[in-house]
């Protein structure tokens, strides 16, 4: 006897695969993101350090500061050198 298609049978539906659906494989970026989230969640000090660093100076601000400090140091050394030079005494 032939059963109509709309009735259920012991066999699985022909359009469904026999194996369970495979999970999506993790790529390196997703795995790293998960690992980093776990590290931050496990250690609150890391999160505080990151927040403190965000509030700090940017790279360009730091470079400008270093240039100003180097110029100031050069001027101090130059002034000390010229102050000790006999030919330029009294001109500073």
C-alpha cells in the first residue's frame, strides 16, 4: 500500500539531511576576540588599565611633548656652553 506524501512515515523527510547541522568553525579573529573578552572579564585590573590608557595622551601629543622637551634641553645645554665661553660672556 502507498502512503500519501502528506502523511508521516517512519522515514525522515527527504529534504532534510540525515546528519545534524554542523556548527560554524571559528576563525582566528573570532577566537581571539572571545579569548580577549574572557581575559578582560577574568581580570578587572586589565579593564581599568585599558580605560586609564584611553584617557591618556595620543601618539601625536606625546611626540609634540618629546620635541618640546628635547628643544628645552638643547637650549639649556647651549646656554650653559655659551655662558662658559670667554668670547660671549656678558652677551647673554
